[in-house]
C-alpha cells in the first residue's frame, strides 16, 4: 500500500525552498565575466527547475495517495457475496 502524508510533502517543499535559496545565492546577475555568468545562469536555472520538479512531485504523490486511499476504502466497503 502506498503511504504518502502531509509531512512527506512538507519535506519535499523544504527541499524545494532550500534549492531556491541556493539559486538566489548563485547571484548570476552580478557576475561580470561572460563565461562565468553563463555557467552561473545555467546553475541558477537548474536549481529553480529542480525546486519546481520537487513541488510538482509532492502534488502528484498526494493525488496518487488520495486515489489509492479511496480505492482501498471502496473495496473495504464492498460486502462479499455469501
């Protein structure tokens, strides 16, 4: 049985916030050297994309857990033929 709860989503959200903080810390806009600036921009974009992916994963897992829980509840509600 799939078990995914609110604290699991909170952990994924926390990881996403940490990635976004790392992205802001890159400060790619203040870098003057074009090569270093491009590399920093790519790192910034990767971190922002990963944070977005973590949040999306959390939402999808919550939805899947809800569907599985409703399926289990409906099976439990069925009365077997005797």
